[in-house]
C-alpha cells in the first residue's frame, strides 16, 4: 500500500503571514480520559484533529462511552454506562497516553488491564511510578500474558512521593485518587500547565483537588461516587506546536504571527529565542516572531520539567542552533534515546558532536542539505520538517504518520506562511 510522505523544498526565502496553533495533544488526551470519572455529558472544544485523539476516542467507544455532536474540533461524550476494564490492545499499543485511561478505569471499575503502553520510542519509558502509586492506593498487580492487570475493590487514599517528576504519572494518580476512599497526597508532582487545567476541570464537576500546579497536590476522594456532568473541557493551546513554529521562523528568517497560543507557557523558550537575537513580541494569545536569520549561540539548552525548557522542543531548537554562529550545548535530561535523530541532521550537513547519550554540541552556522529521511517520533519528526524547510534542495520525509499523531494537517498550515511542503503517496 502506498504510504504518505512529505516532499519539502528548502529555501532561504523569509516566511511571512499568520499561523494558528491547535489544541494540545497532551491536554486533550487527559481531558478525554477524565470522562471515565463522570456520568454526565462532557463537551470538548478546540480538539486538534490528530491521530492520537482518534485512537483515544476509539478506546473510549470500545469501553461503552457514547459520542454525540462530533465535528472536526468538537464532540460530546457521555460515560454513564461503561463496560469492561480492558484497553483494546491494538489501539493501546499505539499511544503512550493510553496509560492515562488506566487511572480512571481502575478507580471506576475496580480493575484495569492494558498492554505495555506504546507511543514514541524515547528510551525505556518505564511505568514503575504508576505501579508504586497504585500499589500504595491498595491495588494489586499481576501479569496476564504480557499485559498488566491492576485490581482493587476500592482504592484508598495514600501519601505518594514520586522519586522523579512524571507528567502522566501525576495525572494517573490524580485520576485514581478522585474516586478513592479518603485523601491522597501527591508529592514532587509535575507542574505542567495541563495538570492544573485538568484539576480545574475535574473540580468543576465536583472533585476536590487542591494544589495542582504546585509540587504537592491533595485530593479528597469521593469514595466511589462518580462526578456529575454536564461539563466543558476547552483544550489548551499546544505550547509545543507554538514553540516549534517559533523555532522554524527563527531559523528560516521572516516575520510570522503565531496565533491562538499562550506565550506564558513558553517563557523559557521565548527567552532563549531572544538571547539568540530573535525578536519576539508576546501578547496574551499570540507571538510575533521576527528573525533576520543571523543568530547567536546559546551556552546550554537544558531540558527540564515545566517551567523549564520542554524536552518536546529539544529537537526543533537543536535544528535552530545549526543556524547560530558558534557552539551551543544541548543537554537532554528527561529521556535517554531522545537524541537519536542527530545522525540524520549530521547527514544533512549539520556539525553536531555527540558527547554522550544526553548531550550534544551544535557547531554553527552550517548549511543543511535536503535528504531522504524517516520521522523517528512526533517531535523529532516536526524538527525534520523544520530542517528540510531551511535546507538547500529537496527532502522527502517518510513515516509522517508519527507527525500526524500530534500535529493537525501540518503541511496545509505551514504552506500558508511560505514553506513548500506537499503530502504525496510514496
Ligand atoms: C509526557 C508527555 C510527553 C513529554 C513528557 C515530558 C503526554 C501524553 N506526553 O510524557 O510529550 O515529552 O511528558 O515532558 O503528556 N518515568 C519513569 N517511570 C515512570 C514514568 C516515567 O522512570 O513510571 C520517567 C520517564 O522515562 C522520563 C521521565 O520519567 O525519563 C519523565 O517522563 P514523564 O513525565 O512520565 O513523560 P510522559 O508523561 O510519558
């Protein structure tokens, strides 16, 4: 079967115009999972039209969740009557966020079974924090074939300290604790904007979550009582998409307004762009990026949990640093295996030295040359689109399903600001 590929013609022509940011994958997937804790209508808006949302909706439907009013960016779900506790293997294996459904399902059904969660291959991606948290809340784990099964007739509150900060780990325990018996305290919780957003949403339905957005979250459980609808979940703008667009414009040069975003969620990346000599005008819900393409290097970009520099922007900014005059260090502290794409950038003409599995030194400026490439994961895939857009000559990018998992019709939106990109059958 013919697969879709991107054909991208690189250029130095400045980018111009306006590009709109869609809702965040990492926000909507948790919002969708939350429906399992409720029994009223939940209306979702600003949903990105991406593969991971489609797969999650399929998983929810297979559990008996009713869907109405579905249009491209809107739908209403109702989970009054759900059945079963097994996440369909064929779908769950494709998306890492499938594990987010496990938290509410365990809390509601007293049992959940799921295969090792799929998604981007970023190092080991273990689930020990989930195992630790659910065990502390009274769940028992067993392996059924190569699937995990957790069960507990009623989860109870617990005092849980995460030995390392985890976004989905924090969300999963928050979900489970909402219906538990008693109070749960989560310590060293993640601070990503999606977490207080999710807590506010659950609280609007009657949950009692305090402190979300700080390292200590307290949840008073409802002892099994489902949250009441109706409710509304307005998906946050995708800060990773907005930051990637900013890196593209900074690298290629030009003047582009990025709209429907929240620059407050991008404080560190914006500061880095400014340090590099890019002009960034930030409003409440837009950013104007102006770049002449003459860029200064950065001592070090170190990925960190929010509000630090996001690991999901590491690859796009590494591409950008190939344009800077001098050496910049990129230090990936969150995931091992998230620098595997560097070899491809070097084959395009970048001069990046791999120091160790977590650090690379980018020497610039270098002129990239178009190539035939394969998208390694969602975020590095978009970084390759950026690399191809600033390179000399044509590139072909395969494996674009991985980009479609997280970014809605990216080629159509990038074309409007001047990137020559086409989706074709290979
Ligand atoms: C989420 C985001 C992803 C982002 C990442 C870090 C979603 C759907 N995905 O992924 O886009 O790149 O946060 O910002 O929201 N870890 C363990 N044990 C566990 C769980 C995690 O050791 O049980 C480790 C991971 O391997 C990693 C670190 O903790 O080294 C942080 O990962 P985590 O925050 O859990 O990432 P995700 O929530 O999977």
